[in-house]
C-alpha cells in the first residue's frame, strides 16, 4: 500500500493557512498537561543544506546518494515537491544542479541558515511530539523530520506519519519582502513566522491521521477538523493553543470569550445537517474572517467548536483511547456523547 501523502500548504493549487503568544484561557485547556513524559530532542535532517552543499568529487552522483540514504523523502521531494512536471528527459542530477544554482534558492538557503542557524529549540519540540506520539499511538510509525526549501511551493507535508517535511521558507516572518501578496494574504502572513513552525508541524501530523471528508454535512466536517486540533494539542501539550489553532493571540482570545455566541450563531444558521458544502465552507476553511460575524472574528470558527466538542467527548468518555477516537467516524455519536455545552 502506498503511504498517505498530505500537503498541508500548497498555494499554487489550493490555499490552506498555516499555523503566537500567551495569555488566553484556552492555552490551559483541561487535560493537556496531565501527562509528564520524559522527552529527548529529535534530530531533523537539514535536507536543503545536504542537497546544495558543494562537493569536491565531480563524479559524485548526488541524487543516487540521497535516494540511498533517504529513499522515501527523496522520492516525494524530487517528484512531487520541486520537480512535479514531466521532466524525465532531463537527468535528475542536472535538475538538482539547476535548482541549487538558482539565485532564488541560494537566497532562501542563506536566509534560512541565518534565521535557523541551528534547530535546537525546534528539535526539542519535535522530541516532545514524538514522546507523546509514542504514548498515544504505540502501533504507528514514529515521525522522522526533514527541512527543505522549495521557493514557496509546498509548506509542510507528511508521508503517513513516517515522514514530515518542513518547508523553512514558509516561516521567514510576517514582513519577509518576497512573499507574493497575491498568494500569501495578510491573514496567512500572521502565522508565517518561526514561532508557528512546530505548531504547524504537529497539526500536519494530526491531519495525516484523520481520514479526509469529501462529502458530508457541516457537523461531520467540524468534528473531523476538531479531531485534528485535539490530537495536535495533546502531542504538544505545552504549546500555546492559539499556535495550534492557527490564530493570533487576539483571535484566540476573541473565540474563547465568544464561544457561546459562536455556538448559538452556528445553531441559528441551520447548516449542521446540510450537505451543501458551499453554504458552510466559509466556516471551516481558512479565511480572513467569518461570514456574518464581527471583523474581529477569525476564520475556521466551526473547527474550533469541533475541537471543543471532541475535547468534551474525550473528557466525558475517559475509557475511549486516542486511536479509537481517531478511527471513529460516527460523528453524530461523538456529538451526542460529548454532552458539549458552551460556558455561559
């Protein structure tokens, strides 16, 4: 069976906003830090440096070496991330040479080397993710991590849970001058900073575990997406929740303070059991705001309510294991057994 490949952010084909600070009530959601696991930093492969590093051996077959050492990541990176077109007539090593000689790629490698001279803080978080991942999902493959640059082609991708690719050029800061404003809108740029990197990584891992929904009602989409946020929040329990939820601190505070209002608004819309995606897409997909709510309201608010439903379900059904929750597609049962009631 081919591994599941999930591209979290591919702006050329579709937009999916990525994944900063403390102070929100939701940053201390009940049950997030109940466990105290021993963790060790995890080393990430700096693929962008290995790929474009100079070599003194003119006979070196760079692609062969990389495929031998990192076969799964190399296959996806070369064939789906940076060379997705039909370029079989050109030798891969020639393509790599052209790629690395590009002034734009050289600039990105230099820039990421300055912003991320080492990955020590990130690798500490990756170690936390893996420790909690092994605790909650002992039967699944533990992630290995690779960084790269793609000239803003793919932000973060996963291959099952085995491989996680981290596009460092998607975390260069809100004011980075070469982000194309026609692709990267203001609401996206707020989260394209180094502080959001590990929140994006853990969300990508969670995304890879939950089956996609292609047809369904609003309740199914929001609980499915709520599962993603719940898993991510438990794999990195001390990360501020707004980084995982893809919100700024102010946006997180707004949804936290208006949870009852949001719930009431969604109920009044009457879309929970409607299968017309066009009606509720603006409540589950990324965007600068939410239709019908004040300008302070961020996008994806239905997913946040989905998270609160899943959190309530797991709290009120302590016998349910994490893997069981992941596999359970009876969204109506989850809704009913969650006994979710927004605080007044």
